[in-house]
């Protein structure tokens, strides 16, 4: 198994320190970006090396996924290419499978190792940043693995947009009322940011698209939000949460609180209140859990599977191992009650990454570390075009002002001036021209038509595909 050492230097008496960053999301990218700014002399002199191992060569700005699904932002502007912003880092596209911090080694695979069949490669390090993020938290709901659609990646956002438009096409072209009803019923499970914003944007997009169908109207569609707790969007407070429920219901969205999805087998969503909805669309956004790679390390974790960290973002009891974001349980020094931890959201992740980069640079230089301390400023959420809710610094906003604040805030946070300019230009153009409503499902299976032309068998359709549709999107 190939190995990569950590002690190579530009001269025999100048050992090179390697910082290994696992993950290229919020924490991974911003930490590496901070490090390459803080460690310019060391990187230029070859005394330090930063290696970023990530499954994707880009960082996804997840707050923009709902707008990408609705077509307000181009999918390529929701992602940030890592190699273009991390010019002084070595970016490796691969997945870390295990970490032995006692030996300062990590095992990872890349597309090349899988192609060659050589197994995992091993890399040694001096400082480790574990920031793999999180994955969807699923439950053993019958049929969920076969019919559920996630909403954590740009691919899922684009696929969901294509899927919704395809369902409208199916409903428009059939005379079977059962098929039509199932195609126009959309069930979203989870009342957090992802679920509410995705539902709001897609319902707004579908309502607009219906004007171009001669036999599908906005009133024909059923939109259902299922939430297990007694409120949605807890981050914006109870009052704004109640307003959101009333606003969604005003738009004919069926909000079911204190309700769970029991099954979605055979394209029938069964809720624990006895309701049954024939549907071709079940979107699962019911929370996240720590990345499985954390369980393949020798680092201490809490009861929820996250790494136990100090306020300095060092893994507790494991010097030279660092973490932040969704993967880390970080004490909240600004909380009124002792023992409270920082919420796993983008606001904390972005700020923790800055402190994390500064502390790693200070550790390499033998300087004192600083604590992460940030008072939660509040939250903003979009409910579709010109609709939103916000709770910022104790002030409550709703409707257009909250929606405008949502856009301003996230435009200020999306990385690079390049991305800011592109997103802003798309928003301006979308205000001047009509929406573009089109499904490009064939992009997800570009070889399907050629395979048919070449005489090969059509690819097998997943359960959610329309029958005999080799170019279907899902």
C-alpha cells in the first residue's frame, strides 16, 4: 500500500510539517483558506504543506440549494472549485476511510486507487483537521431507500427540480386520475431549514410553471410538510415559527405537526395519524448525523457520535487533532447555561473555521491559542420568492424584508468575489425576465440515448422513473 511521508523538506535540517484537512465543506475549505493566508512564509519556504482530501473538488454553499432547485441560481454558481481558491494547498479528490491518530496516519481511497485495485493509500501528518461534515439522518421507514429523495447536494437539488417538472408533465399527459393525483402530490419530511426552504421555493416554482400547462393548475397540486415536533424552524423562534406555519397554510400547503412518516412503500406515503397519500415524490430532510468516518478513528466522541472538542477547537485529549462544524461538539462559551454546545449550523461553522485556522498556525509557531466565542446572531429563512422570516439580534422580520435580508446575508457569505458577482447578476436578470421552466433530466444519464441507438438494452429504471423512460431524471 503506497505511503506518503510527512518529513520531507527543502533541506535535510528543515523538516516539513504537514497539515491534513479531511473534508472540503464549510470548515475544510475555510480552514485551508485561512491557513494558506496565515502560513505564507512557511508555505513559500517549503516548511509547511497543506493537504486537503475531499470527495468532491468543490465546496457546496448549501443555503443556495433551494434557489438552485427553483432555478433562481445556476447550479454551477452554488459550488466553489477548491483548486481555484486553494492555490497553495494540495487538493486530493478521495475519501478518508480511517484515521490512526496515535500513529499520525490516515488511510484514504481515490478514483485512481479504485481503478487500479490497489486498496487504500496511507498518508502521514503532523496536524489533523477532521471536517467531513454530516450525512442525512435516515430512519428505517419502509420504502424510504427506494423512493426517498435527499436534499444535501447540488446534484440532488437539480434532480429534484427535474423530477417535479417531470411529474407535472406526467399529470398533463395522462387521463388516469390515480396516476395524475400521485404525480401532483409532493411530500416533504422535516421542518428545518432544508425542508421548509426547499418546499417553499419548489412550490413557488411549480405554481409559476403551471401557467404553461393547459390542464394543470396550482390548485391541482398537493404540497405536504410532515414534522415530528410541535413546530418548524425552531431557530427563528416560536412566534416566527407559528407565522411560517400560517403562511405556508395560506398557500394551500398542508403542514402536519407532531406527525411522522411511517411508510412510503408502493408510492404511498402513510403517516402515523392514519393519512395515506399516493405520491411519486417523498423528499427527506429530517436532520443530519455525523459522517461515518468519525467512527473509524481513535478519537473521543460524544453520545451523538461527534468529536469532543475544547473551546480552542482541539479534540479533547488528542493534541494535534482539530475539528469544527457538524463533526464537532464545541462548548458554547456565550450560553447562559453551562455545558451547552454550539449549534451545528453554517453561522458557527464559518466562524469556527477562522479561529481553527488561526489556532493551527499559532500551534505550529508555538504561540498561544484562542477560544472560540461567538454570540448567536439569529437566523433567516426563505419561503419562496419575496417571502421569508427572520429573527436577527432580537428583531423579528417577515415577508419581503426578511426575504431581502436572507439574500443580502447569504450573498455576503458566499465565498469569492467571482461567485458573489455571478449570483447577483442572476438575481438581477431573474427580476427582469421570466423564469425558465425546463427539465433536463437527460443530463443525469447522458449515454442513455446513445446506448439505445447502438442497439444495447435500455438502462434499468429505478423505482421512481416513469415507465419506459430511459432518459428520466430520477
